[in-house]
């Protein structure tokens, strides 16, 4: 399907006018500065490259231009149409086209109707027929592209009579456009043809001579509608003699016409069975294997054509050869379920059994399912864009489910999920007692929905995920019929913490944060599973020097009890509004010293009688009370060295240096130091 031809023939004139506008300064809004100038240069380059059919280069310039000016719709439109030319995923193309049509976008060279028409085309490719029709209705003009999209969408919605009527009209309106004839043949084959359909088919067939050079495949597609065998034979011989690409073409897009022509020539006796089998099995294509992550040259065939070949070949020797060939087949089998010539499933075989498969039923360009198989049976299924993966014990019993970095491990045989079915192909090669040797395909069971998280948790024995708060940490939660009963965090196989649950909510947690094998941290939760208290035992004597208390009103209190007598020497209180306060007992005078914070910065020091002076030092987080030592740099270095021994936010130390005795407290992210022996 070509894209927006209505605009292409005018493009060079529009580009010329655009250049003139640039030189005249009509687009050079000085308020937008260099970015607009750079953007216009990119637009000029991308448009020129586009007319030269240098799709990749035009795409790059458009992407660069979007960086300079995200509001210029032309860049998104050029990216979308280049993506179509480069066979990028339909979903990505549509996203760009839709974004170009959004409110607030500015069109400089093209116009919004070009993007709407492109979006309508891609919507039909993705089977979104209603959306395509709505876009076509917005177009203020008639064009062959718009009529084609409309006819295709009408067929997709089951409005066959309207589609045929429109095609009948376009045969005169766009007399030399071969796409409408091809659309009729593709959409009507296999259907019961009405009187009007027969009449329309005859009218199209009478005009094949006008289109066959533009699209030789019409000579093949017309075959089911031709009532005269001699005419069919004549056209097939013409195609075989003049158009059939029996050269070494390894393009997957050429495979359909190549194998279909072989089948038609066999059906009408133009070639014998041996020739047909040889030609059919000789086809090879380049195919990107999603598991190997590389392109490989492999044998390939359409599934429907294989079934048809076995229906036509009656020679018992040849049928036995085909049977042996399929039993060890290594290659690709593709399918096009809706007959629009867009492949929606690819199955790669090894040893006659599916080895991996892709299913793109919505034709987005991103398969809904990518499947790894073990001798034909799914062993791992990946979701769209690898959003999730499901591995199996024995299909369809799920073993593991992974999504967003979280891995669920199921209880054995507890959860069954089978979105992919194994189907025996109707090749009529195997007897009733040979089912184990039969040739199987894989099909999507469209009635199966994705796994709900509730079902996952209910059937899970445990889940595992990386912890955000510790490098290399893995958190494992154990479930009993969907209810958490225990949690563990481990690092490099060593246990870091254990959490006990009641009624699905955490109650107590013990942690070994320094990795010495002793659980020095105890965490307590309230009845709602909300953090209530944390205690830390630094010297492993079952007494806690440091504690944190979490109140319902948002207040957090942190205390330090260095002598473990139950009375804290330091208390730090953080209020919900962001203010905080810390207080400690002076080691010599036995009085309470209090520091108040505003927005995390110390602002007031009070000793119970008067405000004292806070003296900042060159170390931004160290303050001295009343006065600082003479050799302050060395003392500050000593303070930093001592407090680096622990990560506790509230802690105190007494130390001596150069005959100076210093008492220092860390609280609220700052260290408060005082000389206490002078």
C-alpha cells in the first residue's frame, strides 16, 4: 500500500515555497532564537531527503529537528511515513502520526490531513477499522488513498455490500489504480459470492490488462474468480513466464506469490507434482529469529499453502517424501489468518516440531506472544515487548511468572494458563494410530485472557524481587493461598532480614544490616502493618542503644542511649511540617541542651536558661557550641573520622585530642561539638 501519494506529486513545489518563506523571514521568529533556525534547517533537509527516497536519512533529520522544536508537527509526520517505508512496527508509526495530529501542534510544510490519512492507513493495517473510518471522515478532499482505506475498513467491519459498492465506483474514479482490484480479490476469496460480486469480479477481470504490469500478482489472485479454465491457464503461464521471481529472492514478502503460483500451476496441470514439490520446498527467506536474536536464511512456507499442496499431490511416493521431509523439518512456517497479506504468525521448526513462535494477531509489529518450545510444546511464553514471561513445569502448568522485575513461583500444578494451542495440521498424511508422528502447528486461543495478579498471588508459593534499598538484595515473600506469611531478604545468599506476618500484614522484622550474622535491628509494625518502632543493638548484648518511634500524627522520634540504662542521652524529634528539634544531656553540667531546626537547618541553641551561640565551621555540617578550638581543622577531621564509624543518624561520642576533651552529638544531619574540659 503506498502512502499519501496525493501529496507526493506536489511536494517539490511546496518545498520550494517553504524555502522562499524561510529566506523572507516569515518563519524566523526571533523570539524563538537559534532552536527555530536549527529546526527549520532540519525540516528542509528531511523533506529533501524524503523526496529522494532516502528514508533512513530523512528519519534522522526529522528526529533531530524534533529535539529543536517539539511543537512542529511535520517532524512527527516525516518520522511516521519514513517508519512505514522502513517497515517499522505499525504501533510506533501510528503513535507518531497521532501525535502529529494533536492539538497545539504547528504545521509548517505539510498539513494535518496528510497525517490523518497516514494514521487511517496504519489503523486499517492494525485492524482498527472504526478508528480508520473516523479519520477518513475528517478529510476535506477525495483521494484514492482515502477510498482505499474506507473500502478496506468496510470489509474489516463486515459491511461487505458497502465495500463492494465503493470498489465498483472507484474502478472508474481511479481507473488505473490496481489496489482496489487486489483488495476485492483478497477480501472476497473464500466467501460465497453474490450476484453483484460475480458481476464485479467479471468487470475487474476484464480490466486486468491495465494493471498487470503494475501488480502482476493480480494474475494469480484473479484465479478463484475466473470461470474459464483456459483463461486461468493463459494468465498463469503468463505470470510464470514473465513475472514469477524464480531468481534467488529471499524476501519474506515474495514468498506468498511464489508458492501460490506453484499451487495454481499444479492445480491447472501446467506443472507436474514432482516439479511442484521441488519448487515449493526450495523456497528460502531471511528471517529474524527472536530467540537467537539474529537473521538466518531458512526454508519457509505458508501453512495454508502446505495444506493445499498435500491436497493436490496424490502420488504416494511424493506424499511419503513429504511426510519424511516434515518429520525432520527445520525452517519457518508463516500464516496470515485474515488474508490481508500481513503475516500474523511465524513458527520456526526444528526436527519437525515447533522450536519458537511469534504471534502478532493485532498486527502492531510487536507480537502479543513470543514462544519458546521444548519439542513442540511451549516451555516459555513472553508477552508483548517482553512485558512479562511465563515458564512452565509441564504445559500448561505454570512454574514461574516474571513481570516488572518481580518473579512469582507457583505451587506445583496449581495455576494453568494455556494461551497457545497445539493443532494438528490436516495434511492427511497420518493414520489414526500415528498421532504422535503427526505434524503440529501452534495457534492462539483467543478466549484465554492474561493472568490476573490476584490469581498469581493465590497460586504462588513465594515471590522474589530486587530490593531498592540494598545493592544485590533479593526480597522473597512466602504466601498461603495469596496471603503473605513470611518475608526474607538475602544478599549473595546470606540472610539479611526476616519478617513475620499476621493476617497478611507485617508484625516483626529482624535484620542483620552489617552482615556479621547477628540480627542487631528489630522492627515492629502496628496492627495495620505500618512501621511503629525500630531498635538497634550495636554491641550484641540484647540491649538497644538506638531507637526510632513513629507516631500516627507523622512525628518521628529518634533516641540514643549509649549506656543502655533505659534513659536516652539524645532525643531527636521530627515533626510532620518539616521542622525538628534535638536535645541531649550535657555530660558535665547534666543539663538539657536543645537545638531547633527550620526546614532542616539549625537556627537556635538553648541550654534551658539562655540562647547560646552556634559557630559554623569550614565543614558544612559541623557546628561548635559557644567557641571553637584553635586547631579547628584537625579537630574537625577527627570528628569526621569518628562519626564515619556508624551510619546511625542520632549518636554521640566523647574524645580527646591535643589535651582538648570534646563532646559531639550527631542529630538531624548535623554534628554539634563542644569543648568540655576548659
